[in-house]
C-alpha cells in the first residue's frame, strides 16, 4: 500500500510522502516477527482451550449455545477461528495483487515503493501463518462461496486508488478488533494468541498506510466519484465480512447445521459485537465522504452499522 500524508488542499509533497513511508519502514525493521520462530507449532493442540473469545462466536448468547457442552463450544470457536483465518488468506491474496499492480513499474528507490513490497512480504508471512494455524486447529480449508471467489477475482483486477485502499482498510480493521480481544484472552489456545498478536502488531502499520492513502487519493474528488467509490467499498466489505464465518463450521463442530445457521442469523449479540467493533471505522469512512445512503445499505446488511 502506499504511504502519503493527507493535506486539506492539494497533493502532499513527495518529501512528506517519502518521510511517512520511511517511518513505516523503520518501524517494520524494529518490530516485526518471524512466525516460524515465534509461534509454538510443535506443542500438540490442547482442546481445553477455545479458538476465539467465546463472546465472538456466532452462536454465543443463543439458546443453542446454552445447550452445547463446553467441549462443543470450544470446538466451535476453534472451527470459527480457522474460518476467519481462511477468509483472511483469501483477502490477503487480493490485497497483494492490488498493491503490486499499484506499484508496477514505479520508482524502486522511493520509500513508498519499498514499503509496498515490505507490506506484501508481511502479508505472505501472515497467510502462511494463518494456513498453518488452521491446520493445527484441525480444520478443513474453508473458502468463500464460488460467487464470492469470482467477485473477488473481478475486484482485484479492476479496483484501484481509494476504492482498493479503503476496502483493504475495512477488512483489516474488522479483523484487528476481534484479534485484539482474542490475543488477550487466556481462554484462547496459546498459539492462536501468539498468531493474533503478530498480526495485530504488523497490521497496525498497514492500517495507517491504508487510511492515509485513502484520504490522499480522495483529495479533489467530486461528489459522483465519492458516491461510486462508497458503493464499491461497501459492496466489497459486505462480501468480505459475511464470508468470515463459513456455514460448514457448524457441521464440523458436530452441531445441527440447519439449526445453527438459523440461530446464528438471528443472533443479536453477534451483530452487536460487529457494530461496536466498527464504530471507529465508520467514523473514518464518514469523514472521508464514503458513508453514503447507498453504501449504508451494504454495511447494515453486514451488521457493521
């Protein structure tokens, strides 16, 4: 992603843009992790732990959750953690392609160019880390529906500028809030807490970058352009968030999938958790002129507002 310091008027000077990217580069040199060395991959999975904070389960607070045994609850959260990780891998691959396309044939001596490659390297490590984590949680490969996969294929090909970076920001922000809870929760299996901690620390730089780039790309944009961008970003956000919890997690956790899906859809607790986690994100989108009447419909459908 490309670092820029947004200004009230005009395009930021190249020196400011370079300084911002250079600070991100220095931060990554000081505070980055190697998941191969940092995460405990060798210790067998301890099934006395959850995969996520129970409160983040799609069934938490439902009558079905209350009927489940503690073992079933823990297994469900482990499957859900793997599902969220798998969706993360899918979108991180989209992200990497959009960033590479944005920096294609640009000045490699520019710190922003070097930061973009650093971020892509981060995302490669994160995707491998998520994949190994899902495998250790004894989960299958959870993937979005075929329709969403194909829509993602189109999006990564045509999205550019503020639409690409704002969509990146939405995906990263939603995941960040959840993972901050999980990495502090002693009920969560230790290796997952480490995975979450690594991701939160390194993604904080990515989110700063996406925010600044979104604001900078929108400078001077007219009303029509903002309206179109708002709908594109909201539509992408809807499919990203609704793909995080794959329906197959219930069957794989030994539950009645039809009942679980029905109760998860009606679960006001989970919807409330999502809305509260996105308060800051929605404030940013509103300040950028990207929270329009049309985009509001998508965010409401995804329970983000």
